[in-house]
C-alpha cells in the first residue's frame, strides 16, 4: 500500500528501495527481517490493524532474533469513516507484550520526525513508532530529526496536584484541557511519555510521589500504555498512599463509523473528557464540578 503509507513519494526518488508486497503482511515482516539479518536498515510500513496479521512473524522472525526492523505503524487509534475493521487500537497492547522491541508514539509531527531519525539510528533490535490518521497539530518542523534518548520522556509543563502523562497525539487535547483546568485554579503537570517500552520510570515516579492525581492518555485499547504505567507504581508501592490513578484509553468495544473527533469525544479522550476525569478523580461532587465547569466555559 505505497500510497496509503506514503511510500510512493519515497519510491519516486528511490524506486529500487521500495518493495510493495500488496496485502501480504506476514511476508512483509519476514522479508524485512531477512534484509535486517544481512545488514540493511529496513523500514516496514504497515497500518496498525494489518500488522495484527503478522504477529507471529513479529515475534518469531524479528523479536526473538533481535533484528533491527523499524516498524512504521500507520493509522494508530481511531480512523473515523474506515470503521472498526481499520481501527488501529491494539498495537500498543500486542507489541507491548513482546520482550525487547522499543515502542514509541509521537505527540506531534515534529516529534514524529525525531522518532524516524531515532529508528534509523537504532541497531540493537526491533523498534516501532506509531502515528494516527489525519493532519498534524501544525507545529514547526525541524530541518532534520534528532536521535532521542531511548526510553526517556519529557516534562512539557510543570504544575501541581494533577499530573497527566500523555502517549501520542492526544497531547494536543491534554494541553487544551490543562488550559481549561487553570480557570478554577488547577495547573496540572503535563508530560509527553514518548516511549511505552522501555518505560520512563522516573517520569512516572516523580508525579506519583508529588501529585494527588495521575492520569494517562493514549490512542489505544486496554493493555497498552496505561496498563504498563499502572504496573510500575503498583509493583513499587507507589499506589499504596494517596495517589489516585486513572487511565484514559479507547473503550473496550468496537466503534462504528463516525468522525475521529466524535469517536474521541465519546471515549472521553477530548479536552472535555480529560477535564471531567481530572475533576471527578480529585473528588469534585456535582455541585463543585458544575461550578468549576462554569468557570471553564
């Protein structure tokens, strides 16, 4: 699917370096593994929903062999009118269960450029970066991507009481939610995780020990980023005190055709849903919630 993944543009410049295998995803992954074993730097570009078909090959032909195949996972999250058959909701969960592969999600188009550069430079095993269908957030693009430190996220905005750890392009809605929460006097800490595996444990531990509420947001289903984040504090006693943790993710259901915006709103993953979750987790009752939301509106 060269036009769907954008490889047609690369193929115009480098026609001998693009291989279109049609819808033979299992062959695509094993073919990429073979080229990696011979010292090449393969990028395997596949929609999230179709990479599911090649799960066995990802495990046996790539991960167990520690081969540096770079997976460009297109159409991550809701896909709108393409419906449940094309929804890219599960790659964080199914790839996150495999030992070894690095798994990244870009918060915006500039971060995606950095992640492509990071994947190109990484030779220690498989690495994947996921990105959604649709337009970027409109940020300025660097001339060239820079190689990111593996497994390290970043603090985008320092605040208090509430910390929101975002994985992927929900970060735009998270920042908009933070602006709305400032109206009733709440100024959340906002972090961009960048990596699901390896997880930035320090980025989790700091807000877990200094904030009352920790939220995660992602464009993926249960078993993905929020589940990995929850496992770390639960395993290290960080949930034994006052911290209240809430993961925001795609609900455990098949969603029919709609716009992407409506789908994320129904999932509580837009700015209004994030604000509501933050306030209810803090313990706001209906009256307090109405007063806070009145200030926001």
